[in-house]
C-alpha cells in the first residue's frame, strides 16, 4: 500500500519529467524556427544553438498577453560581426523574432 508521501513523490516526479519533456520540445521548435528565420534572411545562425533566457508575459499580435519562453541566439550577417537575436515562444508557437543590428528588426507572428 502506498502512503500519502509516496503518492506526492510520484506526482512530483511525473511533474518534473513532464516539464523537462515539454521544455525540450519547445527548445526544438525554437531552434528550428530560428534556423528557418536566419535562412530566409540570408544570415548565419552562429554555433547553431539557442539559450533559454527567461519566462515573461508578452503581448502577441492579437493584443492578448501570454506566458512565454524567451530564447537568445547569436547570428552574423557578414561572417565577422556577432549580433544578438531573440525568439519568443508561447507554447509551441512563435510569437516574435527580434534581431539586434544597426536597426532593430522585429517580426511578429
């Protein structure tokens, strides 16, 4: 017979596994979207990696606020200069991509 403590530990373990699985899936979606975005603009995604930055409430194009995951990445336009980019996800959907160059480029979805 399982005690209450055992049940709590099982549910906690299931929650941690679910969070890890969902985070890894969102990271894969963000990386794929960043690669595609960079290819469309003929820029290079450096190191072919993203880094999770933070959680934030962000406003989408429909003016609703969503809890989002924000990832950052590095890219270059000419092969020499390194610039920062940011991709914002809500669930598995890309809300916005921002590129920091001489002129800030923001693409809303």
